[in-house]
């Protein structure tokens, strides 16, 4: 594959580049608004307007504020895209969905195959346990992560709602709350510190028992592997909005 990387100077994109090259793929260009002539292993630009080359797919790991330029570029180039960026608003997610009517786009809050298995398990647990369990989601990341809660935590919250087949209310922390927990709320808590790559815990608290489902990322290479696999998945796909569950389903046959 010929790949363009958005946010190419970031840590995850560097991992993706190494993973792709190790599989014989080519990084034909990288884009990062922070680029200022630094030495890189592939051609670089500081805006999409500066890129004019053929590619098979774009993998984006940048920031939400670059979405408009990203979508304009991939629509002009008719280029499939894997969007690894998190922290989008509902309006921005709507823009991605609109673009996916013209192009195959895969967006996921977490590119790890393991996390996407966890998402499935959470939905199954929520369905099996039903209404008698309180659900809390705790996510932990390094001190440099800017969005909170993580896109993965929100993805797991949606899995809980899917499992119980009923509306749930997210509660982000409980500082200053002077009321008891309701039956329909799901606590979502973010921890930031040190160099934690990523940890997500979904806890089901019942009467006299606890069920804890946890995923720990030990390094970023698992996200890079997932992103490259997602890029390969998009080859030949029809326009539409895909996620990692589609990748996992295709792997399982």
C-alpha cells in the first residue's frame, strides 16, 4: 500500500510508519502542521495543500481541529481514510459521516484489536447481567493526552447501552453531587499521569459480586498494527462509515 500519514510527527504515526514499512508498505508522504524541516524518513508537508502524489489510503492521527482540511483533501483525492483521531464533537462526527457517503472511511476510538474484542464482551455482559448491576468505566492514560474521557471509554459506554437495549446517562465524576446513584447512570472517569499507554476498565457491580473487564496497552505497537490492518481492510470497499468491528468480523470470516 501507498500511505499518507496525517499527524505524522506524533508518536502513534511514527509507530504506524515503522509497522507499515516492516510489511512492505510505503509512506509516500506525511503531513503535520508542526513540521518545520525536521529530518524524517519520508517526504513531509505542513499542510495537505502541499501534497500532490498518488496514494492508496490516508491514516490520520492528528487533532480534531484539522478535520475540515483532512476531509477536503480526501474528497478531492477520492482517497479512503482511516481516522484514529479522537475527541470529535457530535457536529464533527456528522461531517465524517457525510464524507463517508462519498468515500470508504474507517473511524475508531481505538485501533487495538483487543479493545474491540473487549467492546463485544462488554455488550454481552451488559445484556446478560441486565438491570441489577451498576456500571462504571475507568480509563487511564499518560499525562500528555488532551481529550477526556478517551474515545475508547465513550465507545465502551455505547457498548453498555447496546447490551442493555435501554437508555443510559453518562456521569463524568461525582464531585459536588448530593444525591444517590441512579439505576440508569454509567460513571465515566478519566485518570491522567506519567507514561501510561492506555488502560480501560469496565466494572459491573451487583449485590455481593463484582465483574471487572480490563484491557491494558503495554505499548503503542498494538495500535499501529490495528491501523495498518484497518488501512488494508479499506482496499476495494464501497463508500461507507466503517469501524474496527468490521475489521474483526472480516478476520473471523
